[in-house]
């Protein structure tokens, strides 16, 4: 999980909400009623905001391999105004991997209407987790606060972050690091690590960024 700094909502979303709320007086004013193109614009904005990686597992995503996820669960059965506002609140929206029902059951499709205790909107969310050489995500090994360890494990379980495909992706990211760093001097390793942690020229983060960052610290001390 990588910290996501939320930006201002796309103006198209704000315009639709203002118009829909005024015209419908609360009727058909919910996320399911949000049409295209505003919905597509929101999804594209979320993907760019996250550097083209999933809000939970951090694998590479694009428009056709992701969906709009609500961090705090939305429940269509609840019709009070606060619930409706929450489901249309851009600050509560993220881009999760998975574009259809047949997508592997992890991240947003596994979470569904459950709440998680570690959020990618928490600035220190990355500190809750560590990664093994076999690609497994675990609660941070050095954490002595049991409540935080439990929160990390609950989040891993609900999101299915140890799915076999995800573990494979993390191990491949580690192998790719090893190939990149072969024969480099200490100075070159430090410079390359900084480049890897930053957005690239297309404003994209490395796939599995948190695991990559952890591997850089653990194996290369940078």
C-alpha cells in the first residue's frame, strides 16, 4: 500500500452533482446514477492521481483494468443524505485493479462493503507493512504496537493482498531490481533508487512500488 495524496475533484463531477441535486431533489442522486463522461473523467483522474498503480496492491492499472473504489463502503440500501454524499465524495474514491466480475478476488472486488483499518490515505500507511523475498506482505516486523499489527493483518486479509499473482508480481519486481543494480557503484545505486521511487516521465510509479521501496531499503540500504 502506498500513500495517496488526494487532489481536487474534477470540475465535471462537481458540475454534475450540483445539477443533479438541484433537478432531482435527492432522487437518482447517487454513484449509480453518475453517467459518462463524468464517471470516466473521475476514473482517469484517480488513476493519474495514484501514478497508474492500484490503490491497494499497487500493480499497474489503466482504464480498462480498473474500477472506481469507495474507501469507506457505500451501501445502496442506505438513503440518508450523509450516505449519499459519501458515495459521491471524490475524497472517498480510489482506483482499484479489476474491471469486471471475473477479476481475481483481491483488492476492491474482495473488499466489497467491508471496512479496512489501514487506509492508503494515511500518510504513514506504508509503515504498517513489510515484504519477504518470496513476495509475501506482512505486518511490519519491527512494530511492537499490537493494535497496529492487528490492523495491518486485518487489512491484508480483507484485501487478499497475499494472492498468488500478487506475490509473484512482487518477486518479479525484486528480480528486476537485482538485474538493474548488477555492477553499479554505491553512488549509482543511490541515484537509481531515487529515480525508481519517483514518478517517471509518464507520471507513473513503478508497479508494486511499496514492495520495491522496501526491497531497496532491505537489500541495498538506500
